[in-house]
């Protein structure tokens, strides 16, 4: 006879009735539950448990039921008398402290429920709740269950239904092919985190006064609505200091539908506002950008210390070839380790360096001043920046770097300290700050993407190439000048500058552009690609820029920046500012908060107005990328959308372009319309659209001018480069 205090009871539905030992297991779970007490574990051998079971089965407080040896299926149901809902067809009821592990539960009876939870803290993990006549799991009362890494599928009403005052945690579960993936009602307020809710009729449905918290869930491809909020439900789907991280995407009708009586605030979620319905407020992140503080902890730079972080477990010792655990095997490991050995850069408390994190302009200034504190030309009187507050951590090094010629601000008297530093800007800063001279334009011929080098950077990039400073990963022939620079790339460039100055020993790396590859012309270097504000070549007698006739009228109306060059690439923020000033557009949609556009950003208002007028949109992760160069195709799409342009008989309009295959399918209609209406300018070849090339200030000026012509605000101008 088995004692009630036995710690393990064994059950095997394929064996004859036994006594609950490993050698003589029980035949049914019912028998094992009748003998179990707190602390007992019931092990179910692989098989189906249904015939001979007395449903509903109750797992008492402190009892664990675990399936072993393969698939364990519990199938059936019986009437359970509940306090609030009368009799319900239930397979299993778990009491406080009970656990269910690695078991498949099915109750295919009409209105059948797999598991009923009404009290205490129960744990359900690595189970499947499938093909139930109503709900996979029903949680009510004051229950506080933990549902971890389960799968809910094929249930008629809902995978998980939570009501009354229930709370608890729902983590890492998958809900699929059911009515409602998750339904939450009454005052229920669980935490839903890291779940997948996919391919249900509706994803998550909230009613009455439900107040769940949703973090890092994926609500995808549900037939009707991803998150459906009704009555007075108030979900927490993210706050400015605690981002949601949820993804709502590809749901049939709406990704988010708010039918409740109050607005829903969302912060840090992947959601398309055009697929959201109801009163929804998009809240900007209040968290500092992960690269907005000086993560390099630079040797000589002493920023204001942050409050001490709580102690963390020491990482395991590394006996590999790097002092940083995330640099082992990294292409830039030799540069990073050499810089760290010289105490010029440092890592983080967890033993990492985070080599692929982007570097801001403020951080770059800090690194430059830590590495070259007394290097450079004559000190210059600094100009105050409007966006560098007196308490900003890098204020001192920013003005020091400016005085020594390493870095400058923008024409609007801003420094934009938290903007990413581009690779071209970094090279210009280092070459100018160290007075390393200027090279010749022919020397950048080694780069396949040399056309992307902005005019202001040509000579500095050329000299950096000649001196062996440039480091390109993964393709040594691709400079990627307009891309933001990472911590590892910055370390490599700065190290190569130290080699040039004789302060460091040369390293061997396949990613250093060999100086011997540069094509050096013995002629006199000149800024041949630089153009003046009105389009003529600076310092030359050559013909004016091809777009000067469009450029000058816009300049006269103060629509263009005086310091801009027609050959320079235009950023998304600059384009937003231009179209807002040129067209003064009206709002066509609700505002949205972009995570990378702070309220203090110089173009924040223009970006919001351009977005609301449908000239521009952001990206799925709620970023706008304001400093990213805008492409020619994006300019044309923006003008067609923002100006609401249409044209008849556009068939065959793209046939005149030899590179028409480069136009993505989604943009064909808009580009055809732009072509028909004369918005397209192609220089130097009229039959080459080059849609995916960065748009220059001159090209944008011509296209915007033509938009003003269509609005009857400018007179038409002839141009041999306008497609008509």
C-alpha cells in the first residue's frame, strides 16, 4: 500500500492497475490524485488519459503533475460547480501551488474548458491546450497563475480567458488557430510578456475594466483584429519610461482597434498608425538613447558620474584573445584591444564593449579630446550651440573639440550632440583636427561608392586614404560615407590616426585601405566638387550648376539654406523642412511620436508637419532617421503623395527610362504620375532615372520648384534635364 506522504507517484495508462510505484504504476491519474498530498509529484508516462478518469480532475495544493517519456494527453471533461459561473465542463482544476508540466489537455465537449484556475498561484508550463470546445485555460476569482512556454491551439472560443480579479503572468506562450487568442475581462490585470498571438480570428480582446500589461508580444496575422479594446478596458501597451516592445502586424482588419471610452497610449511598439483605429496616442520614448551617454568611459574625459549601478554577477573569466567578451572574433578586435591597452577606451561593467553600437557626435568629440587633448591648429574661439545645455555631460569636450578644429556645428547654431556621427564626418573631423592636409579627388577612385562622398569631404577622404587611415569592413572598396559610424569603426579610424602620428605601431588588417591603391596625381589639389551657394563652381570659371535656374528662385524666397551646396546630399530632416516651408501643407492624419526625433531637434516641428501632411512617413520601429540622406525615389513619392497629384494615361510612362527595372513595384504608379507631370529631372542622362541614388540639394530644388509650378506659385522654366 502506498503511503500518503510518498514524494513520487507513477501512472501509466497502458499498464494494469498497480500501486503507484515505478514498477507497479497506477492506471489512471484519478487514482494518483486521490493518493497525493502537498509535495507529491505525479509522473505520467506517455499515452492518452481519458477512459477510466473521473472528470473533472482536481490537482490539490502543492501537487505537481508532469508528463514524461513522450506525448502525454489528458482528454475529457466533467461538470464542475463554480461559485460565479455555475456548472462548467472542465478537464482539470488546479488549486493554489499546484503545477502542471509537459501535458496536453483536450476537452472537446460542448463548451468544454481544458484547465480551470480560481485561486492561488498555480504553474502551467510546457503544456498544450488544444481542441477544447470553449477555452483552453479559464482563470477567474483571485487566481494569480504563471503560464510559461505553453501552446494554445484549435480552441473554439479562446485560448486563454481571464476574468474577475485574476492577475498573474503569461509568458512565452503561443496562441494560434482559435477564436480569441487571449480574452481578458472584468477587473483582470495580468502581465502578458513575450507571447506570440498568431493566426486566430482575433488576437487579444479586452472588455469591461480589464487592465493587462503587454510587453514584447507578437500579435500577427490574426483574421480580424490584433488588439481589440472595448468598454472601459485600459491596457498598458507601453509608457515613455517603460516601452512596450510589442509588434502588431499583418492582422486582417486592424492591428489595433480602440472602442473603449478613453484614449490608449502606446510607446515603443511596432505598429502602423494607418492600421490602428480609435483614440490612440503615440507617446515618445522618455528613455535616454543607449548611445546618448558616454559608453566608452573615455580615459581622460570625466563626465558627471552616474548613480552607482547595482552589483552584477561577475562574468566568467575570458581566456581568449580579447579583454571584451563581445569582441572575441570581431573584425575590429586588434584595434579595440590596442586602444583599450592604451587606456583610451573602456568597456562596460558586464565585460562587453558593444562594438556595433552607433557613436553620437557628442561621444565622438569626447573620444577625440581624450585621444588628442593638445593636438591641432591654433585654438579658435568657440561659438555657443543652442542645443548644448550648460549641464550636458559633454559640453566641455564639445567646445574643446570645436576650438581645436575637430568638429563644427550647423548653420542654425546647433550641434545636434545626440545625432549619429557619419563615417564621412568622422574622417573630416580627424583630418581637420590633426591638420593632416588635403588630398586629391582622384584618390577616392578606389571606392566603388565614391559618388556618395559629399563634396565637403572629398579632399579629407582622399588624404585619409593616402595615409592609410581608412578602414572599411566588410568590403574594403566600399567607404559607406553617409552611414552612421559604430564604436568599433571609430576605434579603428582613431587608431590609424595614432599610427600616422607615430604614437601606435601599425597593425595588420585586411580592412585597412592600402595607401598604394590610391591614385595620386601630382597636380595641385583643389576643391573641384565644391559649389557655391548659387550653384557656380567655387574658385573656377566653369559653367553654373545645371539646377541653378531652379535654385536661385527658391533661395530668393529663403526656402534653401544659404550654406547648402547643390551637389550635397539632402537629409530626410532637411527635406521635411523644405517641403513644409515651400508648401505650408495641411494635416491629413494624426501625429505620431518618432523615437529618434527629440522635441529639441532642430527639425522636429517640420518633420511632424511633413508626416501629418503625408509627404513623409517613418519606419516600422517608430523611427524617422532624420539625418539619413533621402533618395530620389523618396522625394518623388513624397511630392506625389503630399501634393495629392494624379494623372491620366500613365501607361508606358516609365518606358523612357533605361533603368526602369530599379523602380520597386509599389512605386510604379507614383513615379509614372511624377513623370507625366514633369516632376522628374535626370542629370546628366535624361534616360537614366537613378531612383535609388541619394538626392542632392540641386535635384530636390528642381523637383520642389516644379511642384510649386503645379501649384501655380512659380512660373514654368525650361530645362534640358526635365523629363517631358
